[in-house]
C-alpha cells in the first residue's frame, strides 16, 4: 500500500493513510510519513490498532522519545525511552 498525504483544509495538519503503525513499516513509508510531519507540523493517522509497545516503537522511528515532565509515572506500564 502506498502512503497518501492529504492536507486538512483550514489547518496546518495533514491526514496520512496507507501506513500500518503496529507492524514493520517499510523505510520509504516511514520517510514519507516523517516528511509529512516536517511539512505540516501535525499528522493524523486514523484507524490504527496498536499496543503501548508498538506505539513506542513507531514513535522511536521519528527520534528520541521525551517523557512527560508534568506527570512523572503517569504511564507505569509503558515502555520507557532509551534512557
């Protein structure tokens, strides 16, 4: 499936479709999704089903994860960043 990036009217965000974030996304799909984030500032990827570990793994494809500073320990079961 190919990635499709659709700007959301009257906003700076874009809808990204054609990527499955719960599995092993192809490097070119990750690159296209990353570029959409850089181009639009916010991306929306709908219809995904993933657990905490898959969410963190996908997030790491975009860089180091920063933990929430105002609510330490808010997610006791979530995998932590590479610290």
